[in-house]
């Protein structure tokens, strides 16, 4: 689903928790989210306050906008909610990662643990 420049500008102005709430609603509607991966399919993992985090966005355009600097060679990967539940949750738990929801221009988004994330997404769906 393509988003407009107007939506990109409006959503980018929201505070981190508001972006998180918006993300949850949009992912519940589309049943898709996006992240960044390298050429080998490894996720782009950032360090936020000494925690490893997996960054996710509700639209590929936002993910593309964050494929800069150390992630400049990374590409956007679409993840269905089903794939997230079946494959990625276990990986997140195994690696003790947090989820960085909707970072913008190198600034952290709303960082949440997998249990809270799954609970919020499930409640919205």
C-alpha cells in the first residue's frame, strides 16, 4: 500500500508513542510490516540504550527512508503478521531483542518488548 507525501509528513511529526499507536492500527489493517535486511537476509539490528532492537515500520516508504548511513546497503523486507508470529517472534525472544517501532531519521521510535508488542497488536486485530 502506497502512502502519500502528506501522510509521511503528518505521521513523521507525531511523538514516538503516537507513531507506535498509528503503526499498530495500520499493521492490524494491512497485516503487514516492514524492516531492513542485508544481502544475506540478516535483520538490521540497532543498539538503543544498550539493548539490541529490531526496527519495524508500517509502510515500505518509511523503511526506505531509514536505509541510510550504516544501513545504506540494506533493503526493505515485507513481513506478514503470520510470518512474524510463526518465525520472527521466536528469533526476537531467543536473541533477547526489543522492537523499535517506527524510528525516523535515525532517531529511535517507541521501544517495546515482544510481549507488549504482541498483546497490543493482537488486541487491535
